[in-house]
C-alpha cells in the first residue's frame, strides 16, 4: 500500500512496559504507532540476590532480564565481565548505570554472542545467565561445553496476553503498513492470537525482525516480506524502518 509518511501505521508488539520509547520514536517521524503487546512479562520469585564476587561473567539475555534481574545483583567486582545478547539489552544496562563489555558484532542472538572472542576462553569461569523462564538452552549448553561453570537466574515469565484481536484485524488493512516483532515468541504469539482466518494479514504485511532466527521463523510462518534490523534497540529499528520506507517509496 502506498501512503504518505503521516499515513504509515506501525504495529508495535513489544510488552506494554517496553513499548513507550519505540512508539515515541515512530511518532516523531510523523508515523502512527499502534500498540498491540503480543507478550506479557510477569516477574518471578528470584533465587537471588546474586553476588558479583561469585561470578566472572553476567550474561543478560534481554531487556527484561536487565529490568527484572539487575536489582538483585549485589556487590562490586571490578573484574566482572557483563555480556548482553544485543544492542537493545546493552542500552537497557547503560540506562541503569552498567556497561556491557561483551556484545555481538553482527548477529543479535545467542549464536552471535557465542561468536564473541571473550566467550571462547571461558574454561573454569563462573557464568550467571539472567533470562526468562524456560529460555533457550543453546547459550548455557555451549558455554558449559567450553568448560564454564554455568548457572541460571530465571527472573521473569513470558505469557500470551488476552487481547481484542477482532478490533485489530478490522482496522489492519487500512491502518497497518508495517509490523515489528523483536522475538520469535512475540511473533508466534501474534500469529496465534490472529488465528488461521486472520493470519494472511500478517503474512502479507512487511515485517521487521531483529535476528537471523527471527527472519527464518517469519518465513516459516509464510511471511512474504521480512526486513532484518541490526538489533532490537530503538536506533536500529528506526534506521531499518526508514530504509524500508525509502525502498518502498512511501
């Protein structure tokens, strides 16, 4: 659909607590941000506090891992290395006064983080991975295979929200020109919430994802136009949106 900039509607599927900054950036472009959280974050009872002195590496899997987990990290270990799975997670750490020392250089997922040189020589190192309940096992398994002593801090649970999907699908054809899904779980939830009858709306609307895994998953769902951003942070997402709009002559 060809539209002027003021008519570009972007479906923002981030959790309600994380959608604000991105929506404001979208609206600063003169576009319309349409909020439809496709995942809800529920804090868990923690096993913490965790003491920095007990670890060589802290690994944060997501923005939510930072938000829910960082308050339970205590102490001061000047030799502690902090790793973030992507730029968005690193930005969340920086906003809270912490610096990520280890960030993927290209691919914004566990595979990208594992490729970082700092995580090649981890034999005997103590690693705490802050994540959501039931997260991917790849990162921890691979680090353990490299000789690290891995522990998990599961600090939140992701659940599929109950939402008014009928109202969304009614306005979708005219109001939504782009969808943003920053995780496979968000994308899968969105597809499930739409249901079989409305899934073609998602499949035929340009979709912005943030990882190679996300792009592959989107294609497996039948999505026809998948755009890959260079990270989940607001700057990377906005940059990808602008490139998309220019290439589509919007």
